[in-house]
C-alpha cells in the first residue's frame, strides 16, 4: 500500500513560514488577481487563493471583469498594475474566455511581477537554471519530493502532459535535478510502455483514470496533478487512486496533494517578488 504524499499539511506548514517571513518585512506584499468571466472552477481557485493570502498576511486585490471587457481594457489594467508600487505580484486566472490572446496577455505582465512564471523571460531563465520564479505547480511537486526525501538523481521520471504551464516546466525542473526524463502526452502511442518504466510518474493531462494499476511500475512514486470534476461534486485526478495505491510506493491524493502546494508556491513567489522590489 502506497504512502500518501500529503500536500495539504505541507502547504499549511509553508504558509505558516511565509506568514513569519511577511511579519519581518514591515509591509504586506500585494497580489493582484485578475479573473475574467464566470468560470465556476476559476472562481473556486481565486477564492482559495484569497484565503491563503489572508493566512500569510499578503494583501490580495481581486479584479473581477466581465467576459466581454475586451482585450484592450484588460491589457490597460495590467499596465496599471505593472506600475503600481503596492502590487508585487500579478496573475491572470486561466482559462480566459474565447477571443482573448492568452500569450499576448501573459507577456504584458512585468516579468518581475509574473508570480506564475509564465512570461517568456522567466521561462527562458528556468530553462537556463537561473530563475527568479518557478511555475507554482511544478515547484509544488518538487517541494513534496524533497519533503518526503524522494531522490531524483539518476531516477527515470516520466511526465505525462506537455503543457506550457505544467508538463514542460516539470520536465525541465526534473532535468535540473539530474533525473532522466521522458515526456509523454495524451497522443503518445502505447503510453503504458513508457509509464511502466517510470521510477517517478507525474501525470498532468486532465483525463479521469488515464493511469491504471497495470501502467505503473511496482514501487514507483506517482504524482497526480490532474483535476477533473466528479459526478455529484468534488474532483478526482488522472490516476485510478484506489488501484494504483496498491502498486506504488508513494502517491499524491486528489484533492489534498499537489493542489494546495500550487497555491503555497504562489504565496512564496509573491513574497520573493516583494523582497526583490524593496
């Protein structure tokens, strides 16, 4: 039976450390969160981020905009926030409604305030290993691995998912930690032939039960980043948790695994951004 990698309790510990760090700064870092439209999942995420900010002593400023606000007005708001002295971090909650140029909007955020680490300048610095911010979800995964003493050097890590937000930076970060990395995705042929080789298997696709027990190497570490709505409410991941937990050595639950850690890393990035601007 796999040991549970409890991201919820680890995230709480990190928030407590961030709170102490903020208390020693003499001012409250400011995080601006822009949400466009009425996506229910986005609303839940934003509300949870607000709660985390309160717990850490970070000032959260929400800018809730109608889905028809228009790209020009959204870009103008970002320019204003780039210049605001009391705002140290800016994030635009994704996904955006149809019709918005997501890359243009992300690249408009000042790299110094890009606490999601999506700006091309920050992405390039991550690739080179000389970065100010790390993308929150992959950073959360690395924190979990470190906390539980899971070694990456020389291990074969298989990342299923190749998004710019999670899959690609996750693979790069594991490479920096001297793992051998294979990147797969939903269109990979014979996916199981790759996942069964993984010492550490990371899945971030968004498909319920994509990873089944027969696809996992006995004793592997399984990191489930998937978030999928469940019938009757709640969420589930990409991994068949009940079955895979009988094969793996460690596994993250959904919810309570990587999700809370993603938000904890956002708090860390915001504080780091504020310290660099002092």
